[in-house]
């Protein structure tokens, strides 16, 4: 039977409001902030003294905050629920923008970026968890990736305004989205799964009625209640993550895919694209190319979010890895030829085209599918610890690539990191082919059966999402 998306437009519109996608724009602005702003800070227009050695710490401070924010996220989601966690993070991120706007030293900016990283960790956990818990399985992939589109919109916005206006005013734009979130979010319901976990069935019913825009939700409410009772009864030790084969497989998949995103160079690209294109001596200005880069990523994410529910996660992921790897290899070869003092002025358009292809290929799959899989493949019994470890590996890989990139470039030339990124992409495609299961159109319980390598022996109750109250999903995963 052909699936009609327009039947789910009301749910989609509710999701846009209720998963704090407005604040995702601000988070995207923070992640893309360093690329256009560091050049401004190094110029005579800087509001305070800033040295070139400060650049890497501007980038790392945000990622350190994200890493610290992971355990904080777990505590907040488990005890306060999704909505309250997002509100707390929004206030914290608003404070970060205020500090940046009035910063009089690099240290203040470091502190602000650190606070923003913690806040992003919370928001990037709560939004996809909430989405997975309210979404029909046929659109879970699309809805699970939607907040990433908003974050990419934030990067595009920062690239578009950052180089051309004072730091104070770009900070005011980021703060405006957060203020909008603080005005609207308190009127939205929390996840019906969270209400049921806390034993608040009437609140869960009211939440479903608002989310579905209808009064008759008893059938779905009972199905969710049964799933909550059954999965809560199956909770075991956190060591089950390592002792149960299917859990180990889920952890391996997410750790590898999370690391692969940064080993494909996305953090390096987003935070250094102006410098990379300047080194490439492109005819197109770095600021213009950066805007095109983020715009292409946005459209690629939109296209990919539709494809993952139509063609499946595995196919999209494999195609993305191969094309991304080939593009990075071509960039590495270009920089190698350039380092040999060969005149390639006539071909200065090539790196811009390659960077744009990279943006489309990466965001289409490798930068999108792991976000969806994180909300799908861990069982409730080990979801908290599993996602926490996966997030930690994701952030650690981001920190390593950002920290190593300038030193590797200085020692071996700009081509060296791109050769490494390319090889990692090709290896990831092989890993996906042999280890990653297809979760398209599967309920969350059916996915667990796939991971165990067995076929369902009984009829599974439909699952509308994940129920764990502490399912965290990392920032740059959105960010990236």
C-alpha cells in the first residue's frame, strides 16, 4: 500500500513545535560560530585582544562542554522529563549568548562556549527522544531527522551574517530564537511515554489528544501502556550492555558510526571552512562558499530525511560514505598538486565544487542516519548507559579531529588530513555493509529481534517510539 505523507502533517507540525526545533537554530549558530567569527576576532574589528593560538580553544571549549553535558543530560531527562530539560538548557544557552555579546576577553568566550556545549548536549538528547516517542514508525526516520534541518539552518544563518555584522548583533539573533522558545515551550505537553513511566496516565492521555489533534486516543494509549509495562519489567543490569550479544552489537554500531562522522572531517569542515577555501585559492570568496556549503547541507538533509524511510538506512548510508570518501580523496589530490608548486590557477573552481559535493554527500546519509539509529537500536534496559557511551565516543572523536587538524596540517600539509578522512569513509561503508541492520519500517521491538539475529516468534505490539527517560543523543551528531 502506498504511504501518504499528508496524513501525518498535523503530527509533523506538532512535532516541529514540541521538540524545541526553534532552539536548534541557536545551537546550529553556536556550532558554526567559530568559522566566520574567528577571522573577525583576529582583525582590527575585534572587541578584545585575540591571538591565533586562541582559535583552537574557541572550538574545543564548545566540544568539552558537550562532553561534560552528557551525564548532566541523563540526570535531567530521567528526573525532569523532556520539556523541563529543554527549558533549562534554553536558559543556559541564552546566558551563553549574553556572555559572548558583552565579552571583553577570550576567557569569557571560552566560558560561554562551554556553557553552550552543555546546553546543546541536553537539547540534542531531548528533541530526538521526544520525536521517537510520538512518531509513527512509517515517519519516524523523517521526524527523527527533522531537528537536524533546523540546526543546519542555524549554521547557514551564522555563515550568512557572522562575517558582516558585529559580534554583539549576531549574538542577539541567536538569543532571539531562544527567547521565542521560552515563550512557547511551557504551553506544550511532555512525552506521553514519560507520563506513563511516572504513573500519570491521565496526563499521558491529554498529551496524546493534543499531539494527535483528536479526542479518541484510547487504543494507542493502551498499546503504549502495555509496552511501557513490559519493557520496564525487562530492565536488567547495566552490564547487560556488554554481556548480551545484541546490546554489544548495537553499541559497536553506534560507536563506529559516531566516530566515523568526525573521521569524515565534518567538524573540521564546519569550523575551518573559511580557512580551507582560502588555502585552496578559490576564485569564490570563502564567505560566499561557506554560505553555499551550509545551504547545500540543508537541502541534502531534507532530501535524505525522505530517502531513509523510502530506500532504507543502509543503502543511504553506504552511498553517502562512498561519495563522501571519493570527494575527500579528490580534495586531497588537489592539495597535493598545489603543494608541488604546479600552476593550477585555471582549476581554482575545483575545490569549491568538491566541498559542495562533500556537503551534500555527507549530510545526505552519514551525517543523518546515525541520529535516527541512536533512537532506534538500543533496548530500554540499557538505553541510558548505551547512548551515554555512544555520545561520549562521538564527542571525543570530534575533539580529537579538531585538536589534531591544525598540527597535522602544519606538519604534513593540508592534504594529509583529507587522505585520512577519505580512507575512514571507505572503511565505514564496508562496516555498514556487514554490520548495520536495516531498520526501515520496523517497530522498536522488531529492531531488537534483528539485532539478536532471530525471527519474531509472536506478534509484536506496535511501538510508537522509545520509552526510556534518559535516552541522550549528542550535539554534533546534529551538528555534524
